[in-house]
C-alpha cells in the first residue's frame, strides 16, 4: 500500500503538465458514468453509503460489504448514441476488488467516397475494461486505485491507452461529513488514431465534500474539479474586439474574472435520502451550463435530476441530465446483491 501512496503523490504532480485542451482521447467516459451519478450531474466522490455504482467514480468508496453486488447502467444520448456499464465486487486474497466494463456506442454512419456516393456503413465505439481496489487502514480513512485498458474503434481508425485513477477518502466518526480528493486519467495513449495525431488523456484533479444533516433527510455535496486547469473555460482563440454600432465604443474581448473562473470549477449536488425505499437527487454543473447553453434560450442546461427506488431484491435508478437544447441524457440503472437471494434459498 505504500507503493500506491507513493504513486498517487508522484503522478499527481507529474500529471499537472499532461493536460492539453482540445486534444484529448476517450473523453466520452468522463460524461457517461453510472445512472446514480448522472442524477447529480457529475461523479459521486464522497458518498460512502455502500453503493457499488459509485465506485466507478471513486475507488476509495469500495468496501467488503459490496462483495456479491452487481450493477448495470444503460443510457441514451441525443441522436441515438448509447452507453452501458456492468460492474461487480469480488473478495480476493489482496482484498476487495471491483472489475467493470464500459462501452460508448456512437452508432452507425454512412460512408461515402470523395464525390459523395454511398459506399457502405461503419460503426464507432469506445470501450473500457478496468478494476477498482481500495485499502482501509482504519474505519475513517480509505485509499483507492483504478487501472483501465482503453480502446476506440472509429471506422478503420483505432486507438488504445492505459489510464489510472488514485483517490483518498476521509470519513468523520459520525459519518455525517466526508471528504475526498484524487487524480483521474493518469496514463498514456500508446496507439493513436494516426501517425500524426498526438492525443492525451483528460487529466482531472479534484476535491469533494459531502455533508448529511443529522436530523433531516438531506445530503449536500460540493465538488471542485479540473483543479489542474486554472482556466477551465473555453475562449475563442480567434476572437477580436468589436464595436458598439450606436456609440462606436470598443467592446473588449471577454475575459473571465476570478469569480467566474472559480464557479467553473464547482459542481453542486443535493439528495433527499429518507429512510425507506425511495430517494431523490439533483445536481447543477455550472461549467456545463455556461459552455453549452444558448444565450437566448438557456433552458435547463447544466441541471440534472434522478431517483432511486428499492423493489424487492433490486434497486432501480433513473436519471435525466440536461445538456442543452440539442438534447438530454437518459439513463436507467439496475443493482442487486446476491446475498439477498441466498437468504431465500
């Protein structure tokens, strides 16, 4: 475990220089996560409630009580793009591990020659095979690591990579306050789509806080993401000053202030978690709203909602994430625990 800690520290600092905006591969997996996480608009980093689906976001959430759990998520994006996830938890000699597979299917495309004649069709798919591992030296501190094999097939072009995620979790003795921090997507693309491509992985360093009210069924989360990118806002590199047609005054190029830069690193999440079989959740991603909204019709861009219900031996989740006027993401998740079935045998 000392090796994991050492790798976490070293790779976190080394990885700060590996991000190249607009030249990343396998970014789809950062947006298509488990159904429960989609309901709060981003990843669950600080939620130690024993839900296997959240370990896809944060390996340190994995624990021995999840052994025998099974989870699957299926989601649909605009234009028929779809994704799926399957994960489980196993007990091994080294401790609890969680293997998982994920795919992102972009659908079928029409292939044409240079003059526009249809000559066939092709498919585009990204996929990931990975494993999570967590170590808990005491009940209040956990460390986690994930290792992934990444693949992408876009017509005759393919890419392959290796990625790793490292995380840590601090839990208050009363389990009302939880803090998490970590780094995602440390690794490399060892085969790119072409000889001239120079893709990298979408490195992300984050911190997160979660607080559950002691006498009310509400849990609040705040996440600081993309901390390795001080400027997390896309600005048009070709922008130039404009002029007011009435006054003739120069309108300078937009430059975000400190408050705007800070807000673009924050995600807010809220859960209603009463005792029983029903839960509600929602989230707000400020950066997503600012980057994808239409100025005249912003709508619900950046918001998301989700719900969970327990039905006998199954946990059923549903989430909808509002991206922009172009469409939304819908996802459904199904989880079970083999121990629930054994009790009836």
